[in-house]
C-alpha cells in the first residue's frame, strides 16, 4: 500500500509603489537689460520656484497557516492463525513552501531640481545715470517620504506517520513489520520593506550641467547696476521601515512505535524506515538606499564679470548658492521570531511475549534507520546606505542590488513591472 499526500501552499502578497520623475530638461534662462537711455530706470525680477513632493506608504499584513497530515501507519493485524503476517507501509512526506514579498518603494526624482539649462544675466550698454536692477531667484525643493510597515506570520505544521503498527496474537508463521520513510520539507522565504531613491539612470543624472553667468559691462557714467542671484536647493529624504516577522514550524515524524506481541511460531522482525526533517527559513527586512547628487549650478561653473563701466558707476553682483540636504533613514524592529520544533522518531518499538514454534525455530529482530533533522535560519535585516554601494549579501549566496538597478531590485523581491 502506497499513499502519499503532499500539501504545497504558496502565498505572495506584494505592495509596490513606483514614482518616477524624469529630470526636467530646463531651457536656459536669459535675462538682459541692454541699450536703455540716459537716466532710465530698469528692473527685471525673475522667480522660478520648483517643488517636488513624493509620498509613498505601504502596509501589509500577511498570515499563512499550513497544516499537513500524511499517514500510512497505524495498521493492526491481530488473532491470525497459520501463515506469515506482513505489514509494510509506504512513505509519508509533506512539502510546504511559503513565499512572501511585501512593500517596495522606488522613487527616481531629480533630487535637487537643478536648472540644467543654466542662467545668463547681462546688464550692458545702458545710458548715463541709469539705474538697472536684476533679481533672479531659482528655488528648488524636493521632499521624499517612504514608509513601510509589514506584519508577516507563517505557521507550518506537519504530521507524518508510517509507524504505530501492531501485530498481536498470531499463531503459526512469521511476523514482519516494515515501515516506509517519513519526511518533511519546509521552506519559508520572507522579503519585506525596501525603500530606494534613485534607479539605474542615476538620481539627478542631469544635475550640474548648467552654467550661471552674470555680466555687468559697458554701462554709462554714474550708472547704478546690480545683479542679485539666489539659487538655493533643498532636499529632504525620510525613509522608514518597520517589520514584525514570526515563523513557526512544528514537525512530528514517526516510523517507530511498532508493537509485536504474543506471537507464536516463526521469526518476528520489525524494520523502520528513516525520518528526515529539513527546515529552511530566510528573512530579509528593512533596507534603505539613497543616492542623491546635488551638484547643481556648480557642475556647469559660475562666471561673474564686471568690466568697462563708466566713471562713478556703481556695480554689484551678489550670488547666493546653497544646498540643504537632510537624509533620515530609520529601521524599526525588525522583530524577527523563528521557532522550529522537529520531533523525529524511529524507536519505541516493542517485541514481547513471542514464542518459538514446535521446531524451536524463531527469534526476534528490531532494526531502525537513522533520524535526521536539519534546520537553517538566515536573517538579514536593517541596512541603510547613502551614496553608492556594492549591495547586501543574501542568504544562500547572491547580492541584493542597492546600486539603483530598479529591475534587479524588484526581481530580488519576486516583483515585476
């Protein structure tokens, strides 16, 4: 008799938020006050505020419960007369696979909103005693908030039995009890909570290619000329993860507990199959990665020139360039709890009260095979990376790419666009 029952449960829950901003291809800003007459008053005011706000939030609650029962044992042969009695059981096995992937935030904004086209301001050729003023302000603000909360609970319970067979009260003939193997394999993979800013194209790939140029030249006697430039950039990044992962595995494997008693005549033999239990748990939780390069205006260079203006002229160039960068990377928990309770048995076999036949032939034999339990648990949690990185090693080999490969990141979590 061979009876095999395999239960396979796979649960995958994924929450994915993608946010992509293609860095704006800014046109060049050109501001000119030129060729105006004597005693004229000329004012140019330019304001170019840019605000980018990205808010990404995921919450996942995953509960998986798997119960496997495989039984080929518990057989009884009693009160048989004449001939041999043989009880042979087939193997019992269960395979439980649980895979959970949850919560990925990926954002690829132009982190500084840099004016890649550049700004050019020229005040030139204006008349005597003229007043010329240029105020140019470019303000770039980027806010990125990424938050993940994951609660994952996995419970796998397996009962495999080919033992607990009973032969009693047999007269005349041999008794043979042979049990098949019992095995259980449990694999649990949990991946949760990845925040990434910047993908394969590079965060702020176009930043710093523009050029700031300010020129006051050739203006008349006693003129007043002023250029005021402000280019503040502000980038605020908040990445927060919280994970609670609980894994429980309970395995009970039995090929033993066989009883042969009160049998008369013939050989009594009990042979048990092996028990093998293997549990593998991989937990990965809470990774923050950010690559923000705010080169902005300075990447293209700054040029300021005051030249060849008339006698008694008053000329001013004021440039304020500032970068404000705030990065907060927080991981909570992660709260990883793994419980593995394997119980494997090939023993507890009993031969009692057996009597040899009239010819004196008989005897008793008990043979048990090995009982093996293997448990592997790998936990990888809480990594913050700012700037370029080589990645994070994964359990069992390989690397979790945090070097801004979007497709590699999603593939590592079992997610696909």
